[in-house]
C-alpha cells in the first residue's frame, strides 16, 4: 500500500453515530469538505480526512490499513475482534466517546420466567453478533444454538426461527413492541475511537496524538 501522510478516519456514513461523530470532530477543531460521491471528506485545516462507510466495515478498514482510526460502536469493534482474532488483535479501543450508548442483551418472550443463564441450555438464540454471544455462552457455561441473522433479529421468536434473541437495546421499546423482555446483558456498548494498538510511527502518528489530546480536552469539558 502507498504510504500516506494524512491521517484517515472512518466513520458511519448514515446512521445513529453519524451526527454525534461529526459534532465531536468539529469540536476537536476539524473541518471537512465533502466530495461529490460523499464517500470521502477532505480535511481543510489539519491533515485529517474522513471516509464515510457502513459501520460494519470500519474495523476491517482499520485492520487493512485503509484507515488509521475509526468511530464505531464497541459492539461492532468487539465482534470483529472475535470473528478475526488475527487482525482483530492489533485493534484497540483508544477512547470511549460517550454517545451511542446501548446494550447487547439477551431477551426472551415476555411470558417466560428467567432464573439464570442455565435456562438457555438447548435453546436457539438469534443474533447478528455470533462472536460476542458465543463468548458469553462459553463464559456462562451454556450450551445453546446460535442462529445468525443479519437483521430483524427481534421478530425471530414470533416467526418460530429462534427461542430467544441477542440484540442491541437502548430504550427497550423495540423489545416491548415484539413482546420480548431483556434478561441478561452481554456487552455494555457506546461509540469508541478504534485504532491500531500502536499508532503509526510516521507523521500520521503525530497527528493522531494531537487529535487524541484535543479529544481528551473535549471529553473532559463535556464530563
Ligand atoms: P449501517 O448502515 O452503517 O450498517 P446500522 O443500521 O448497522 O447502519 P445503526 O442502527 O445506525 O447502524 O447503529 C449504529 C450503532 O449505534 C450500533 O452499532 C450501536 O453501537 C449504536 N446504537 C445505539 N443505540 C442503538 C439501538 N437502540 N439499536 C441499534 N444500535 C444502537
Ligand atoms: Zn451496520
């Protein structure tokens, strides 16, 4: 890959994290000019550019060296690390950013009692997060069947394709609407700044350090 002298940050193109991520970077003093295809934003002051992508692609773009940093949910970062232990191990959560809070939780049909993880033995659990759910099942010594679904996980129990689900929850309204009840938290998540455990050793590393310092200032003021 061609060496780059500008830092490149991946962020969600359109979704829950887009606006707060843009706001955070603006408060760090970064300004961007959007390209016509809306994939790339050129940084006008500091040598920092943005790549606007689907959130699921962000950890892979960092692992492959296409981007240096990314703003992404801890849920997506951790799932990538479980699914790709080799490149995933090089990635780290550099800062937690205080927005996009949610939980990856297990939920059961409302009318079912829950008295602990062992109750999930032999059950089918639908999820888009097989790595994180698999780890939780292992730690809790549960032998359940993980059913992978890319989307609309919450309707699986009603369809009869699963007995329980493991999905992202914030207010819990979606669960209620689907007659489900949150029973166990697998991961507490929020947006994080993801990057390589070791910052690049060239100019990009210096720019990243500068950005991290500004970020710490902004986060401190907010707290
Ligand atoms: P993309 O098109 O980028 O793949 P998406 O549909 O996967 O978008 P969003 O629904 O915008 O993503 O969610 C992005 C992130 O927001 C999640 O990965 C999670 O970290 C966070 N989040 C916060 N609250 C919720 C919630 N209630 N449901 C889903 N995600 C949430
Ligand atoms: Zn996504």
